[in-house]
C-alpha cells in the first residue's frame, strides 16, 4: 500500500465528519416552551434529530409556518450535538425588496418594511395595538389620517365626524335678547 492510500484511509473518518458538520435541514416540529427553542429536524435520508436548539439573533424570534428549513451545524463535528440557525419558510419570504431594505413579516401578510422611502407598517387587515405605554408622541409637522378618529373608543367617546356635525350646526341662546345665534360661519370641514 502506498503512502497516499494510507494517508487517505487514515484521514477518511475526519474528512467524513468535516463534510457532515454543516447540513441543510427540514424542521418537522418546534418547541417554544423553554428558555431556547428546540426542534425536531430531518437531515440526510432517514436521519432525524430531536431537541436541536434553534439560535436566534437577540430581540428576534419566530416560528415559521409550513415548510420550514434551515442550516444544521454539528458542534465539534459531533452529529449528536447540533444547533439550527436561519430557520425560514420560502413561501412567505418578502420578495423584490431593494438593496439596503429590511423587513419583519409573517405568513398573514403583516409586515414592518424599512423601505428607501420610509417605514411602511402593513397590518394585513388586522388591528395594530400599542399597549403598556404611558404616552404615544408623534413629532411631525403633518399627521394624515384617511379613516375616522374616535376618542375614548372603549367608552362613550365621540368621533371627529360626530363632533364636526355638532359644531357646524350648533347655536347659542343670546344673553341679552330673545332668540339664538346663527350657526358658525367657519365650518370644521
């Protein structure tokens, strides 16, 4: 046996472990109950791993629906000690965003898109709720609202439209004379 064959045979187990350090994986189940998410994943034909940790960037977490896939890294080239990163679902990924843009999105069409022209928040026909804050402040020279505005919305509040209707048609009793004043000449339009 020549030296090349001998070295190849000796290095074969190490080379095989190195080739298997990184693999594409299909995620079949996710457990989100612990301090870190874990998953069941399918790797090579028939190879299934349970309890695989999914590592997320700080401040971000998700459970992709449907056909989830990602990268499986064998820590120390040990297939029994793997972690998942970049778990995603191709079907719902936002497409055709411009270079430099970023977005958060889900399978319902909700998204926060940092575009080149400004930030776009799309609720996908679902409500957007701000909670647990003592104040919401908007510093802008112009605030445009295309729908109706209502104060005290969970009680006896009034809409801007109803206040406008009352103001535009209101009159007062005259203090020194009998009768009423005319309606305002400047309307709230």
